[in-house]
C-alpha cells in the first residue's frame, strides 16, 4: 500500500502541475454541453480497469475541462481563490482520513477544531458557555440553528404543535431556510419572508409588524434567520436593531454569515456585524471568502446546552472513551464527519488573524475598485452599494442573463446575474484575494470587447 500511495501521489503532483499551468494560460475552461460530456471525456465505467497511463490521460482531461473555480477570471460564485496552506491542510486530512466523532479516532484533530471554535467565540463576543461544530455547509448550519430554536421553544411550551411555530427571514435570505423548515417538520408555509429596504436589509419595522400580526392569529414566533452578506447584494442586516425585537418576543436570533461573516476577522469591516454578540447562533463559510477548500463551515452557539439538547444522543458502541467535550459527534448532525478544521487551522496558524484580515480587506478593496470603474463609465449602471463584496451592474442595454450565458459558453468569463426589486443585473463577486486591480480591469475589458464583437447577437433590454 505504501508504495502504491507514493506512486499515486507522484501522479497527483504531475496532474496538479499541469492543471495549475493551464489555469494561468486558460483561466476559463472550455464549455461542454451537458448532453455531450461523454463524447468529450471517457466517463463510462466498465467491468475491466485501465492502465495507469491511460488513467492519467483521462484524469488530466477531466481536470482541464472542469470549471476553474480558483482562476482570476472566475467571478461566478460566492467562493474563489485558493489559499495554499489551506489546500495543504486539506490534502493532509485526506491522508489521515479521521472521523471527528470521537477523540479515540481523531486524537489531536479534536483539539485543532476546538481551538478554532474557541477563537471564534472570542471574536464574536461569546463566552465559555458556548459551543460549536463544523457542519457540511451554510445550509446545514442554518438547519441546525432552526432545530435548536424549535427545540427550545417546544421545551418552553406545553403545546408542542409544530404548525403554530413561525420562522422569519429576509426576502433576500438564503433559500435553505424554507428547505430546512420542510425538513424539520415546521413546513414552508410557516416561514415569513420579510420585505427588505432599498439596500437589501431586513426592514426592521416590517419585521415587528409581522410578529404582532402572527401573535394576534394565535401563532408562535420562535426564530429569525438574519443575514451577514445576502446572496445577491451582500447586504448586512442590522443586528443591533433586530436583537432587541427578538429578545422582546423571545425569538432565537441566528446570523447566517455564510457569505459575509468572515468580516469578524477584520477590525476595519467588523462593524458590519455590530451586535453579533447578541445573537443566539452564528455561522460563516471559510471556503467562500478565505480561499479554503469546500466545505469549511463553522457554527457557533452562544449557550452550549442548546446544541447538546438537540444533537446529543448516547451510543455505547461509539462513545467508549473520554467525556463529551472531546467526543465531537455528540454536538454534530453527522456521525462519520470529515475533518474540515485542519485546512482552516493550517491557514490561520501560517498567516495569523492579521493575515486573514488582510484577505478580507483586499477583497473589499477590489470591490471598491470595481465600483469606481463602473461609476466613472457612463456605459454602466450600478445597482449595488458600498461595503459589499457583490458589485451589481449592467452594461449598456445588453440583457444581463443572456450576456452572462454567452460569456460562459464562449469561454470568455465566468460571471452570473442576480435580481433585486424587479431589476436584473450582472453580479461580480470579489472573493478571490489573489486577484489584483489589473484582474478587475481585465474583466471589464473582456466584457466590453465581447459585447462590441457580438452586439448583434446578444439580447437587449
């Protein structure tokens, strides 16, 4: 086995070298129609295996034809870039192949996870009574927060009827809130999507008005999913104004910081989540803005009792050594949970909190630079706001949806579109700290040149 692993790691190095070189030369992968993938790549599995050299060719083909989500021309999702130390930590995680359920099978990796969580508690103003875990993503973080809020409310009430519990989120909140309501037994019909203001933040007055309306109907408000960085505009809900309302009506306040929650590392931008210490739970995704590999998600809970009450279950066949503080499976949704902490720890240990802050601040600088470029060019209309990692705009009279699709299919750029208050626009996300101002200029130049060459081919609005 040792020999084979070393040979395959050598193969990995060869493939990685080729891929990284091609990422620079061809930052946007060739578009392949989903119906024709098997005509271009040997995907089919057969009864007999193939030789290593043939496998190398197939793997290389798959690598080079897959979207390059860390290139300097990938602006399509809320993740991008690649922190080398985080990648190193993730590769070592694969070699170790520990499950994070118990200390017996994870050993020091438990301490790695606990150290990260403890630092997060300190950053957001939680205390020694807090707890946390590394779920599989932002959607799972939101789900776990909803379950804890539900269980807390059920414990307080003699009437355990789920159809009376009401959850709240922004009309711009993540789609997982409705999905999680269905999974938890609450039901999508028991989720209220609160209108936002002109900057995409929850309308605080409308939120309290809806609570009062539900109370008059004999319903039980119990949960608010606020957002630090909405998916389209990267808007930050006002926690300082929402928290007193939640406290007044005994509503669990969860802050979904999957996109923008990493501002907690930056003294310059942390004010965007002012009042975070007043929340009941908080999550963020290090794979979205810090360049950590997917998935690196952290959920922090102010009072650990709620995490244990909802997710701690005895299992004698599993928990055979050490107390519950070191058996992390007692506070997670999954049992055989992958070690997603080592990659973040490797990066944090290497560059420190100040280095992480620099990553965030560079991304905000890139967004500022992009907004300035747009505002100084009369061919553009801007739809987003300051202090945001999403730069939303339209170019001339080209239809944003059609333009984004044609940029993608022509292997020119990877960028998406979004909608807000009946406006549709291109959404440029600056979440790759390895990018420079020159990369932003290159983005706009490529877009403008493409439009000029294809102006009769792209739909108009």
